[in-house]
C-alpha cells in the first residue's frame, strides 16, 4: 500500500515540471510576437517622423523667396524637389538657390541616389513626390487649383506630398497578397507626409 502511494506521489511531483516548461514555451512564443511587432511599429514610426521632417524642409525650400524671384523664369517644380532629395544635379544647372541633398540619416538611405526619388508613385524602397499649387478663391479660402509651372506669385500655396515605400524597413513580411503582415497583423505598404506653405 505504501509503495503504491509513494509511486503516485512521485508521478504527481514530476507532472508540474513538464507543465511549467510547456506553459513557458507557449508564453515565450506569444511574448516574442508582441516584441517583434512592437519593434516593427517603432521602426515605422521613426521613418514616418523622418519623412515628415524631410517633407517640411523641401516644402520650405520650394516656397523660399530666393527660389521665386523675378530673376527665375520658373519656380521649383516637382522634378526639382525630387532632385533636391536625391542629390541628383540638374542639367543645365538649376537657377534655384544652391542646396545640398536634404535626405540625410534614415531618409538618406532611401532618398539619396539616382532613381530612388521620383515624381509620382514611389519606386520600390524609394520616395515618390507629388506637388499641387493652390490659390485663394473669392472668399479667401485657399482651395482653387492653379498651375505650378512658370513663376509662382507670392501667396500661392504649394502642397508637397512625399510617399515612402516601406518594403526596405519591414523586418517581417508574411503577407502573400502584397499586403505586408506578420501573423495576421497588417503593416502599411507606404508612409506619406503632406505639407502646405505659401510662396514668399
């Protein structure tokens, strides 16, 4: 009788050790997924902030009074903004105020270099630029589309949108349909930032 009881006690004492290990493995798996997702969103957040700063700087450059004087027959266009970000020299030399390439740090990895920043849809792992010019209507609201070509009059609103393809910063991508995801958690395929400033 005592032998049977002691055997049962030994069996019961072994069970919790195996159960604890199983529970730990399951919990560690879930914790690892949460950690990886948090890291991925932190990386995307960093890129979004850097893209916003870059957008602010190029919009400020495009509306700067030095680039919109009567000495210039044209104001900065979308292609000029793209060249400014990528560091691509213009041919013939641009009449606009000389500036070094503005894409630096994290943005420099995707924005700098020929073909990595273009007007229109962003290339894979690159930046796309869109430019819209607006004027005030009869009621004073700045919402009437106008041409961005030729000389822009002072007070013309310039809206620049930068769109970044996120494929190069996605650590995990298990999405088979083209939508980035990780274990069913979706990630944005692109990040965008829009700034509007008045021509000085």
